[in-house]
C-alpha cells in the first residue's frame, strides 16, 4: 500500500455533507414502497368490494362499474409503479391524476352519507376525508416526483 493510495482513500473529492446524505437511510424509498403497497391493496379492494365503489360514484358519471374497474386497475398499476424505481416518477404523476379524478366520489360520499348501507363511518370523518385528498397528493409527490435536494 503506497502513501498515494492511503491519501486518496482518506480524502474524498466530494464535500462531507454529500457523503453523509448518500449514506443516510433511504426514507423516501421506504415511503414509496409503503405507499405503493397501499395503492395496490386499495386497487385490489375495487375488485373484492366493487359495490362499495359503485355506490359512491356520483350519478352524473356514466357506467359506474366500468369506472370502478378502471380506477382499480389504475391504482394497482400506479402502486406497482411506485415499487419500481425507474417507473416511480411516471407512476406518481398517474396517481396524482387518479386522486384528482376520484375526488368527486369522495365529495358525493360526504354530501350523501347514507350511500353505502352497513358502512358506519361518522359524517364528520367523511368530510375530513376531503382535505386529506390533498395530503395524499402531496405525499405521492414527495415519494415519487420531488427531486432530492443537492448539497
């Protein structure tokens, strides 16, 4: 081992804060996996309990069963996309579009709370769900789209 080898190993060309960032725990990746699995589970639920989703689609939208299938497939595909790093950004944009597209169903469910029999969710919780849609959008943006800061 020469002096040059030891010196090069001990002195890096990149600033110490970049080395530290590179070694930190990959929270965004973990959150992306958890979020992706959540979307996959919710998408699968569209096929396990389609009546729930059909009933909360506002009547102005045509062919509610087809919309439930489309949204279920989109949630599964978007969730799986979050699990695959090269697809994560595109999946994030798709999931944000989906979250915006299904918002009328959330509003309809809050305005007409008795749509789903045997679903015992307090009305205040249905209304609280509406601003949470914005939180979900920001969350997906954070885990899938936001570029990490460069130090």
